């Protein structure tokens, strides 16, 4: 979620659900913040819109020997783009 911290300097994460099963942790959370940074994307930087974002996110953590081995993050990019004004 480092990219989100760069794009939303005031980002706050609120955990809404969590499931732990053997070597996996599933976290559901809401990311809230103001789009005030310049995130880098494959097509270039997105200039700040200064709009508020309220984005549901799900992460799946794979554990190995008690440490996080990998993290996969899932969110609806269209919802994010709508909230910062890139699409209608």
C-alpha cells in the first residue's frame, strides 16, 4: 500500500474484517484520504485532485515461517478513478 501513502498523505485504514487460516491472512479494510500526491502509474503521474477517497480494499497475505512472504491487494480501480475525478 506504499503507493497509496504517496497518493494520499493523510490516508487512514480502518479494518472491517479479518480471517486467519493456517498460512494465510485475509484483511478487508477501507482506505480513506485526500488525493494530494503524485502517484506514478505505467502511463505517467496522476496530478492531485484534492478529492476525498473512501475505497474498500482486500489483501491476502501468505505467511512463511511466521513472516509475510507475499501480499496481494485487490480493489476496484474504477471506483478509485471515479472518486478522484478521472472518469464519470
